[in-house]
C-alpha cells in the first residue's frame, strides 16, 4: 500500500523531531534534517521531499517544544546568544583557533559565525533581545578539522580510560563505525598525531607494535602485522605442526614451539613502549657494558629449553647475530665468554652492580664463622655489612671495629709479600686531632676478615664504574675515530689507485697516438715529448735536445690531439708549461674499465701503505 507524499513528509518530520529531542538539545538544523534523511534513505519515509519536511517541522516546532534554526538570521542570533554567555577569554580563544586553522578549518568559511564574532568583538552594546536569553545547548558551528572514517589507522586498537587500558584487539572496522556514529551525533572528538581517536576521557589507540618475548627473556618490539602473521601461522597448517601448545585471546598469544624457537609470548605494546626509540641489535650495547645474562639452552633429546641462572657479564664484541659476553666470574674451566642473543641480555641496574661488587670482595664463609660474625656484629646480621679478607680491602672502605663498633675509613693499604709471613698494613683516616696516624696503624694476616659496610662498597663501586664507563667511552671514541680514519684512508687510497691506473691507461693511448704520427719521445740528446702522470693529471711536456722546456711544440701536440678527438688544456706546474690530456668521450669508459681490470689482476701500481697511527 503506497502512501501520499504528505504522509511521507509527516513521517520523516516526526523522525527528525524525535532525533532533535533525544540527541540535538531540542534544536532542528539543516544538518540534522540531512543526517536523519540520509540515515533513512532506504525506507519509504526517506524518499520525502526535504522542503516539505522542513515546512512541517516549522509548523510543529512550538507544539513539539523544539527550536528551528533554518535561516541564516535564526542561526546568527542563536550564535550571538551563545557568545553572549561565554567569557571574553573563551571568545578570544575561539577566534584565535579559527585564525590558526587557516583554509583547512571549516569555521573560517562560516560567514554567519564570522559575522557574529565580529559583532561581539566590536564592543557595541548588546541588543536587548540578548538580555536574559537562554542559549541552545548544542554547538552551532563546526569544530576544527574532524577525523573521518578514512583517517582511522588500519590496525587493531586498544581502549584507554585515562591511563588504564581496559580493552584491546578492537578491529579497525569497529573503530570506523564509532567514528561514523560520533560524526552523526556531532560529538566532539579529535585524533592525535599518533592516530588515536580521543573522545572525552576515552582514547582508541592503534596497536602498531607488539612485544615479543622468547623464553621469558627481554621483550623485543616488532610490528603488529608481523606478530599477527606469527599467530595466524601457528594456528593454521603447516605452521601448526611445529607447535606443541598454544593459547591466544584477541591480539595476545603464547606459543610453545617444538623446535629451538622455544616459548614465544606476544602482547600489544603499551603507549610508552610504542613511543620509545628502538636501536638496531648491533647498537643496543657497547663494548664494556655491564649486562645481566639469562642463558637459555635447548635440550635436543627432550626438545625443551632450560633457563640457566642469571649472571653478570661485560659485553665484548658483536658477532652477528650474537653478542660475545664475558662473565665476571669464570667457570670451572677458566672460561667465561659465551655468545648471547639480544633477548638473553638486559642492562644491569645499579643495585645489581653493587651486589656483584659485594659478592666479588666477600668470600663465602663456613657456618661457624658466619654465625660468629652475625652474633658479634649487628650490621652483619641485618645485611648492612659483610666480612672482607684483609688482602681484598681498598682505600675508602668503612670498617666497623669489633670493640667500639664505630666506623673507621681506610686511609692507606700496604701489602707485604713474605714467603713465610705475608701481611697487610692498614691505616685509618684521622677523624679529629686526637687520632694519631701512627697509632692507628694495624697489621693483619691476609686471611683476617674485616667487617666492611655495604654502603662504602656501593660508593666505591659507583665511582669506579663511572670512571670505568668514562674511560670505556673514551676508548670507544678513540677506536671509532681510528676506524673511521682507516676506512677514509682506504677509500681515498682506493680512489687514488683507481684514478692513477686510469691515468696510466690514458698516457699509454696518448703515447701510442703520438708515436703513430711520427713524434718521438725525449731522450738524452734528442728532442721530443715527455709524460708525467700521477693520480690527478696526465701531463704532456715538450723538451729540446738539452732537456730544456720547449713550449712551442705544445701547440703542435695540442693540434694533433684535438684533431683526433682528444682534449688538451694548457697548464703550468713545477716543470713548466704542459698539456693536461683527456681522452675522447667515446673512449673514456673503455679506458676506465681497462684500468679497473688491471687493478683486479694486480697489474696496476699498488697504493702506498697507510701512515703510522691508522
């Protein structure tokens, strides 16, 4: 059963009025009518005539308690009412925002808004119709450039409420639907430079990166597309055949492989991890850096990975794809160098450095001696001091006395090597005028234990590590400068050898041309031409029978060369005037290739050795 155009327009007007009361603050505008009719375009009422719909809405506006803003004048005064209730600072901020937006800001092209702002800022008295007015609750002008559904990043999104992540793995298509709904409701939302859609206190952040953890080691950041491909490959054949077990939820997964890949955990990167700068693997650590090694060994019989105890080590060198790391404590064979992947390493913290330093100076004690020190020294019992052998103490350590239990700082340490009675002489730093340096001297056997505070060991360790780090950085800088200098010299020597070999080939061809015409080379008692060639130029000189320069012959040689297609230019050097010779353009490439072939076969002159210091 068909309906009349009037009934169709009335049904459409009813939908617009309902939308105005529910979503638009009891205000009907052209944009609202267009949006609702676009939404219902596939229905019978959506085929109504827009002018008829607007006319019916205006008739029913008073009874439906809605305000109609169809004409420019109606919208102008509605904007004036809103500006009248805004503070001068807010109006100034709005005006500045429009000016900064430029041509891309749609508010700059809104003539009604610009006219209302100009009237407000003209400082003319407010009209009486603005006294006691109640402005509409919706914004009557467009905000800045509004994101569209095409602006949504094509990647899974995570939802943040404040700084807390509440959901993750939301498809990009769902976020596009949210953006479309927000645009329909004319809600205020923005898109930050990272592509996140921000709505009030919520943010839909694109997950462009994942963190990949292998066997519980250091997480490594990878692209989300690569992570999703690994998850899909582990779920489907043939990749599924190499998986022992797997669990996945959204964009998170835990995959246990049957081979050397071990256990892989994938999770979306946090906002801080996604914004961090990630260096290439070979640049993560420098030579001499202290790292914590978490070795993982693959048991080929059980086809399982075993995680070994962590230990402290120093980075030696990079041998792709591993770092060669030396343990601070050698193994039973006296060796401590092991190749380590990046996910097996992490930088050592200050506490771990201090702990390693304490373990290095504090030897393990038997149960009886450990109980004695714990009963005698309260600091040993609570872990703030450790027993240290006398032959391991250094200047600056704070030692707790056994009787008075007060700290004394070591001032000097003298070790005496004797075949029968070695000893260590220690003096303390004087605290005041009553302390005597000579009277404070103590002599201990090397195996005697002094109780040293952990704070002093940490202080000395931090100072020594800082000095060592500075020294290591200087050494690295020197090595890098030397390497760059060596490479620069090698490159320069290679180019010099290439140019010299090319010039030698040019000289041979030019000599053959002159000899073919009948001109001879200069010899003792005979006039002729002479070539002097280096890596910069091929020089052609003319000499008489006495070996003196003969510049008049240079004109003859030049005419001959130019008639044959060569290039000759007058130059002046140490041996007088000469011609700088260049081959014809058609033959130049062949001469360069001939010179390169000579270098490869070793026929060309070798480059001189680098100078001392490289």
